[in-house]
C-alpha cells in the first residue's frame, strides 16, 4: 500500500528529474491545486501541457521541501522552487 506521504514524495522526486509521466501518474483526471490560499481546478491534460513546458524550459528546476506535515490522508508542504539557469558557451 502506498501512503499519501509516499505519493507526494514520488511526485517531488519526479519533478526534480523533470520526468513528466512519473510526475503525472500521482494525479487524478481532475485536480484542485491549492497555492498560497488560491484554489485552481485543472484536468490532467492541462497539467501535462503546463508542466511539460515548465520541465522543458527549466533544466535546473528543483523543489526543496522545507517543511512537511502529514495528518491522515492530508499532506501539506512548504516548498522552495529553484529555477537554475545554465548558459551555453
């Protein structure tokens, strides 16, 4: 059995290596994302487009978990997202 915390960690791990398919597998077809108190409802196809572009355009993208709280099936995280740029010479 996979716990909610394990699902969230799998999503973070996939994000950090920009593996779009592994990132999306933890999401339902319809999702609600809460970010800074604002809820956004999206479908998985929209997530695929949005995160596909983000992953392609940001090779240095990283998510660092600053704090994680787990209460039953609820996981709340404080995250620091870094978009490190690389310059080709």
